[in-house]
């Protein structure tokens, strides 16, 4: 089997429809670094069939709107060359990390970075957190004198590369000092932000996803891309992109829920129902134009914001996506503060003195 320079920890349907698809498409044009070995980090037996299916190739069905046109197509992904389980195939995983890996990517779900009691063990334990596992798995590579790899987490954690670096160094606190220096100074830890709604899994592998996709990668000296793809955007600073996602996409979702709650939870079930209601969708458009966009202008981040708002509205209107307002309403008070309250404060700090009646009305819910 040919070498796989990309090692992926996690079998999530998100990565199947995101990075794995990007690399498959790029490989067709000889613009990918190489194939992928996928590693299942847990001992979950139900995923064994998925590992096998991933390596055999699988489908990703894209459904939604793109530039006003309906999209409904299935793409065949062939970038994954082998699937291994960390519990059953640890020796082979270790060999690949030492001999083949150039880039290590991950998407280990919400709990992946969370410290576990097993992290304190001096020996590798499958019950460890992902950072602790990585601390143990990278050590033989250091001891073999191999070049330091690039680590690219895609978990939805701000500054995810820097955070993972800190957690791995914590896990390696009692290991060789030279190894810890190698981790800190030679390994390249990359921050990135991913975005794509992947709504449903396909069995035994594959997924249904929207057409829109983004992988924003913060530039660093020595950065290597796993592939070239239109959805990959290398930027000097992730901050403006993070703010767009939080203060346009996420804010829009939370405002919809606020309005829906004020209506007594009637008039819509899904996000697309809001967009199908002319009065409701026009109010959302007015919110973006009159209350949100001026904040970005005041902060000097207006470049591309109008296009991003239009793309966001198109994503909201996806006729194939059952995105329930009831689900978005979970932890609504916290979301009001983090999305709407934080935006209003940020905009005012940058000199935006315009009134924001729709946003302020939503914030009043928290006080009632």
C-alpha cells in the first residue's frame, strides 16, 4: 500500500464531507499531498464497519442552494486509503505516525480535548483524552529522529492549534525534557476554523451536507496545506472570520429563535420556514443591513461582509435542511449573551452609534 502522509484522528461524518472530500477532489487534479489513514480513537465496536467502508470509498450528497440554484449531487470520495482502530491496531498506527505522517488532523467531538483520569498514567491508555494520546504517540517519532509533523485540529475550539499544543505539553509534563522541547518548538501547531452543515450520515459511511464549505487556516511559517481547494482559505488572522461566523451566522440563528419565542413558538418549525415567510425574512434582512453591517463597517471589517450575509441567507433558505428552531433554542440565554450581546458591545466599542432595536428587543428577553 502507498504511504499516507495525512493521518486523521476521528471518523466523524463532518470530516467525511469536509477535509476528506476536499482531498479527494484535489487528488483528481494532482493537488493533494497524498492519501489519508483514518484512525478511530475510541473502542466503539459499532464503527468497525464504517472504518472498512471509508477505505472502500463512499458518497457525499450535497443538497442545498448555491448562487440561487438548487444543488443535489452525489460525489464519490476516494482519499481514505486505510481505516484503523487505535485500540486494535495501535502498533500499525504507531508505525504510520513514525514513518509516514506529515500532517495530523483531528475532529474528536466535544469531549476530545477534555482531560481524563487516565491521562495521569505513564503508559498509553485508550481511555486517555486525545491530547494525552497524541503525547504518547508522537514520542516514538521523536526518538526515531524523524522530522516534526504538522498538527491541524479542526475541533470547534478558538485557537484550536494553540490549545491542543498546550494540552499535549501538559500531558507530556513528566516525559523527557528534550521531547517536550521538540513538541513546543519543532512541531507546527496550526489554528483553523471549519464550517459546513453536515446534516445526516449515510450508512455504512458517507454523509449529506450543504454545498457551502470553508476551511480557514491561519498562516504560519512553514505551513503545508494537505491540498489545494476552493474552500480552503489561508489567512493572516482568523479573528475577522470567527467574528463573521459568530456575529452573522450564529447571531442570525439566535435572533430567529428570539422572534419565534416572542410569537409563542408558532409560525415556523425549521429555519427554512422563517426564510419562506416574506415578512419574517425581510425583517432578518433589515436586521443585517441596518444593525449588523454598520458594526462591521465601524470596526474596519466591511470587506466581503455583504457577500457573506447573502451566502448566510442562502444557507438559511436551504430547502433540504431540517434545522429545527427548537434545537437552536437550547441554551438560549447563553447564546443571547455570546452572540447578540457580545456583538452589540463589540460594535459600540468600535464607534457604531446606530440604534439596534431588533437586537435590543431580543436581549430584553433575557431580563424577562
